[in-house]
C-alpha cells in the first residue's frame, strides 16, 4: 500500500483541485440561495429590496461585465450567455491573462533550472535542463505576447 502512495503522489493535486472546486461551487450556490431568500422576504413584506441586493443578484446571474462590454438585454438568455463569455474571454485573452501566463511559465522555468542545477540525483540533470530550456523558450514567447497585448490593448 505504501508503494501505491509513492507511485501516485501526484494525484493529490488534481483530486485536491476537484474537491476545492466543488466546495467553491457549493458555497456560491448557498450564497445565491441566501440572497434569493432575502429577496423573497422583502417581497413578502411588500417592501422594496435594497439596490445592493438587486445588484448582487444580477452579478450572480450574468457576472460583472468589464468596461466596454457590449450592451445586453437582461431578460434575453442568449445575450446573458454572450456577456458571460465576453467577460471570461476578456480576462483570459486580454493583457491580464497574458501577463499571468508569462509569470507562471517563467516561474516553472526557474524551478526547472534550479532543480537541474542543484539536484542530487545522478543522471537527472540533463532531462531537467532540457525541460528548463523548453520552458524558458515558452516563457519568453509568453512574455512577448504579454508585452504586445499591453501595448496594443485597445486595438
């Protein structure tokens, strides 16, 4: 049984991501349900709900749109879907996502260079150095994309 954990220790990371992702989705569901219950309480009493509550419910439904997002009808489900996809794509393919990718690949390349230099296992310095060279090339490419995405942001 101990050999199983030594062979498959890396499975802890995807399983952990899955567990924490499910936990985040459950907390989001509970938050949305509590807001809807509060709105239901206001309407049962005949009071107008506060604008902060309505804004929070709207952000739960369609997401917080970035500046310059296309206008959409909140009651049209296709335009809500378009606004959510536009928002996600803005952060993934915009300058923020490009810089995030450059920093992450640079950190991974630095980790492989460090491991190739200071690994005490004989015979493992060349594979780590090869991966470090490849990751450095990828990091330089991502850095160039990030600089270009920042310079030509609005075009």
